[in-house]
């Protein structure tokens, strides 16, 4: 199916960014770059928000914008090694690999395998593929675009914001942080009202519809990540304000889960509770992870206790169903509860340099906090040393010997 959704693209950017941090494979970073270029090109509103989706159809035909006959491809990609590589890599056939003799660009073989087949270095192979991609993109820009759904949904924007933050985190690309900040500022300016009440939808310059639990969950998640790559405490303040609004207006179920709708909305026959993870993780599982992370950063045991209680409520259901893939985000929470995260505090005037070096690595079990000053966070107390920038790797609030060397800090994180 050819429909493109913001929530898919946001989550996949995060996934590929993490895969790149873990493996260093340029192919994964290329997916991140190309996806964000698409979002910038087609789904970015002047307000800072992101649009929702593209239809599957254009000109009444499904996938017409994206598929190619071999004859069309022959016109764009010159005969020779570039064409041979591209056709082999993307399964291009004379009679098409899809309907009506059309080809979908689809990869069934790894880049390094195809490069070896043609006796090329991986770098030369990927350079050739990039040239062909650009040529096709230039040609495709002349086609009629699929229909655009230009409403801006808070929950999906939270996922895309997280994608931009993750992309910046593993690359240090300031343009991606700038775009993330533009969206985060849009959320604060246009979607948060009345003491951290969120609206769900933005269109034609106006926000509407009182937010649901997933709106709060994904935005809190992204704001917590925004703090960890900038050390700007305003994002923690916003995350806490939104969390306290959720506790005040979505709470009340004896199982410890949150309702999907707020008590500020008109009463329903029954208020829904979602806890199973699907194509998007459940709002309850995201909120549980938010509570644990926020509690760790702020030293607030009430948040941590609530996260543990929520997991305790879902654990019997997870075991009974025997389908952990439907509880994948809860399983991530379980791993964090079993092995508490590293608390990496970076304090001093040059905090940004070691922060950027450390967050580029694959550290799913670490949270980062700090700044030029100690500020008000308990975890940073008594860690500032005049004129120095020090890194403290801690666990369960117990810190190892501080270091000024990011490489030494990485070694401590690998223990």
C-alpha cells in the first residue's frame, strides 16, 4: 500500500538512527537523511508543525507517483554501470515487479553483497545509487503529487519530533536540531493551553479538540529527549507540567492505567483504556516510560512508583497472552526496571562537546543531564568543579570517579 503516514516516518527515523548508532552502517543513515528530506520537502508547515499523510493514489491510480516502467527508468538512468547497479539492487524487471508492468524500487539484497558482485567498494556502489536516486527524484518532481492531508496532529507530531531529535543525537547535524526546536516551539506556542492542557489538532491557523492520552504521551517523551540533547531545563518543566496534567485529568482507573480521554471532556458511557502496543505503542506504555525517566531525572519517587505500578498491572496480561510483540514498549520498560539506567551527568562550561560525543553512541540504557551550572536537579548537586567540565557516570544515584575524557566515560558505560 502506498499511503504515507507521519507516524510511520517518525518512528522509522528513530529506529534507523538507533540502528546507525549501533552499527555505523551508512545505509541506515541514508534512510534517515532521505526520510527527513522528504518530510522537510512535503510535510513541513510554516507554523513549525508536520502534516499527517499522503494518499495512496494520484490521478486516480494507486502508487502512480512512486512506480516506474523499465522504459521510463531507461530514459533517466544512463546505460552502463550505474544502470546495471541500480536495476540489480532494486529488482527492476522488463515486465515489472508489480502491477501493469510497473516496478516498485525494492531491495532484497544487501548493498555490500551487490557491491561485491560488481567488484566495487561499498563507497563507490552507494555513490552510484545516490546519483541514480537524485536523477529519479528530479524526474518524479514533475509528476502530480498524491492528495495531502494537511491537518497537524499533536500525537503524530510528537513521534516526528522524536525522530528529528534522534537523528540529531547520532549525527550532530544542527539543521535537524533546528527543525526539532521549530516543532517543539510550535507545540508550546500553539498546542498547550490553560495550565498544560493540550489540543489535538491544528489546521488553518487554529488548534482544536481537547487532547487525548497519546497526545500527551508522545509530546512528553519528545520533550524529555529534547532536554537530554540540549540540557535546557525548560523542556523538563514542560514535560513535568504535561505529566501532572495527565495525572490530574486522565487518572482514576483502579488498575493504575490512564484513561484515553480527559475528565474535561463530556462524559462517555465508558472511558476507554488502551494498554496493548500496536503500530504505535500504547499511550499507557509511553506514559509509564515517561514517568520512570522523569522520576529518575527529577528525583521524584512518586513518578517512579507509578511507572512500576503500571508495569505490575500489565505483567499478568503479558504473561497470559504470550505475545510479547503486542507489549513491546512495556518490555522496554521491563528491561529498564531490571537494569536501572546509567545517569550520565555532564557539568561545566564546555558541557556541549562531551555531550554530543557521548549521545552519538548507542546507549539505550543511559539518561543524560547536566549543563554549565548545577542548577536545581538533585542529581547534579555538588558536581560542579570550577573551571572544569566533568562527566559523572552513575547508577542508582551512585557515581563512579568523574572524568573529563569522553572515551573514558564510554568505557564506564560499557561495563
